[in-house]
C-alpha cells in the first residue's frame, strides 16, 4: 500500500450559498488528482435532504478504487443526520459510524476507521462518538487511519493505537483573528501535528461557513500519500 493516494475534502457546507455548480467544480478537482481513496470528514451540508438533493447530486461522481467514505460532522446533526446518512449512502459513499473497513488485501492492508462527530450524542440518540468501537476487531499490528470530524478526537485516537487521524471542523480559523480562539476548544488549528504516537492532519476545509470569505486561511482539497515508515 506504499504510495496510496488519499484525497480529503471537509467542511463543504453545501447549502444556501455553495450550490451545485461549486460542488461540480470540487468533484472535478478531486478526480483530477487520481485518488486511490477519497474521504469526506464531516460538515458536508447546511440544510435538509429535501432542499439540497440536487446540489449534492454531483458527489455521486466521486470514484476511487478503494472507495469513498464519509463521517458526520456537527452540522449534519443540525440538518437531520439520519436522513443525510441514508442519502449519502445512496450516492455511493460509505458512511463510517464508529466502525472500520480494511483497505487493501492480506498482509498489506491497513484499516480505515470512522467516528460520529465528537458532540453527536448531544443531538441524536444512538449517534455517540466512540473511538473504541470504531477500532474494535482490527487485528494487532495493523495500521489504523481514523476519520474524525473534530481534531479533539485525537486524545482518544492516541489511546487506541491510531497511526493517523484526518479531521476538519476548524476551517483553519477561516477569518483572522478567529484562528486565535480555535485552540480554546481544539488542540490545533490546521496542518500536521503529532499527539503521542498518533499523527493528526487537520484540513482548513473546502468550503466556508457564515460570512462568504476567508482571511489568512485559504480553502483546501488535501492530497495525502502514505508510506511504510
């Protein structure tokens, strides 16, 4: 699995401002990177399935040989998480809810795990954030890549042998000086960090939320290549 190309998009916030044409452009950029694996780390939408069905439709064109995967963010719970989980899967995207799947075959495989949003239990019964459950059943000595919307899941990830966690949520602060306040809740704002034996990569997000602008925190589509240490 050396050289596996993972494309991460996060925090698209498809909704009142970011509509179908923008989603189509994101999908085209993702596919141009020729990913082996595509992951979406939460906050995909701001609105109901009924209102955004057409705007999210281009996501069905996301394809990768190892699959396309999604975990919920806090905004899914503001927008009807159970309905979105069902609809995203109808688009051909696998939703990981405190569970894992092997990527690759045999001794070369690593495991992709995913957890519900850190605060999901506050919004919906049965949608708890449970890193322990997400890695349950993974054979010893297998590498684990965890999808978790909020970076602060990393403390649990480090306890459970996760090698790499991919997150979003922070928008990299989105508008300076809001960056300075993100660390009051999250361990880091953006980029690559290490917590104990776990690496954490935080996307600045692909869209935006609130004011339609970014200052000092440009949006991103992340390309991550992984190699055996």
